[in-house]
């Protein structure tokens, strides 16, 4: 019997307040499989996935063959693998990709915002950035476009503001799409504790 090679990758379970490890083991066909271990190193979800990601809001995305689905903390497959790509749950919604477009599901697996976006982000402060025809805007949890797709690039909302790019410059908008800080910066980051680093070319 061939000796199995084991590789350990650290994942943080911030939702459950514990640290777990994802364990990748090469099977008999020398194909790596992922599972999950707890803080003691005990395997709690057996290695069976082609790819496994961290848990968020009680669910983790896993890849079986070439499709993504979701498991719960017991390792039960609660949303069957059916997506070309998928992300983690945030504010009760997860972005998923079908037929080369992005939409959003809830934890039951129901598609509540149909795949229609070229790209999409996670929900943050009840809004998510989406890209249509090379421009970014923002939708709410019902899929309503609350900030029109006007921007070359965009970030998530943090502390009530989102960074957006117009032409070659960055500024910040509020949740109505109004500029609170005009686009005059070359580079910006998200706000944290009321401040954001910015880069401005010499005049």
C-alpha cells in the first residue's frame, strides 16, 4: 500500500470562533483531495473535494470534479455542485457563476438574483458591485440597480462609502451614487476607522 502524502493548509473559521485546518491528501490515483481538520488535527470532514475553501456564515464552497457547491459544518453537501465558479456567503447571499454570467443564491441554494452580470462582488453594507458592459455599478439584495453602471472600476462599501474609478482617477461615492469625494486620486483604498490612504500625483 502506497504511503499517502499529506499537506496542511490553514483556514480561519472566524464565524465559529475557532481555527481549523484544511487537509489535502493524495489518493490512490495521486490526485489531491481536500477535507477539514479541527484545532487538534483531527479530521472532521474527510478529504473528498478537489478544492475546498474557508467557511463563512456556516457554509463553505467546495469543488467536486469541475463544479462548485456548498457544505455545512458537518460536511453535508447542502447545495449540490452545479456552478462554474462560486464565492463565500456574505450578508446571506453568495455570488455564483452559470453560463458565464454571475448571479446570487441564498443558503437554500435558490437563485434569487439571476445570472446576468459579467462580474460581481460580495455584498457589503447591503450593496454589491456588479459589472455590465465594461462598467461597474451597485445592486441591492433584491437585485435592483441602485447605483448605475458608470464606473471603470469599483470597490466594496465600507463605512458608508465606496471607491470608484472614473477615467483614470478615483473618488468615493455614497449609497445613492453621489460623489462625496471627487475623483482626483491616482490610487485609493477602502476606508478603515474613518481614514483611507490615497495617492495623488504631484501637481
